[in-house]
């Protein structure tokens, strides 16, 4: 899952003509940490994902839509167990960021 998100973020960043340094500076993290997000080696929080989306001028959904497409591709390739792992990773990420999600929803209604 992290690899899918990372490659999607990288593609969007490159399409905007931005460098890793520019994005990481605006987010307030090191370029190395940002590079690990793009490579899929670091988990990405909803907060950082939201910041990246804002910088790239897209929605979080524009970035995460790649996750909706991946399980079908994995299934057609005969990798059913991989798609289950992706689903469990998505659930884990959701619960890890549930508090932040609720906070963002609360701020939108204010």
C-alpha cells in the first residue's frame, strides 16, 4: 500500500514540476523522510497526506484512488493474498489516523 501511495505522490509531484526538497520544506520534514514516503518505505499519516495534497493542488482522494484500483489488478494477476494485505493495511492506516480524521471533519463543520 505504501508503495502505491508513494508512486502516486511522486507522479503528481513530477507532473507539477516540484522537487522533493520543495515539498519536504513546505511540509516541514526532511527530504530523506519525504523520499522514504515516495519510495514506500515510510508510512504516511493522514496529516502529511493532506499537506501533500494541498501543495500539489489535489484532494486526498485523488492520491488514494490508486488504492481502489490496485486490488483488482492484484487479483487479476493471481495475487489474491496481496490484495488482502492491502485491505488490512488500509484498515490499520484508517484506525491509526482516526483521531486526526475526526478532527478534520469537526473543523470542516465549524
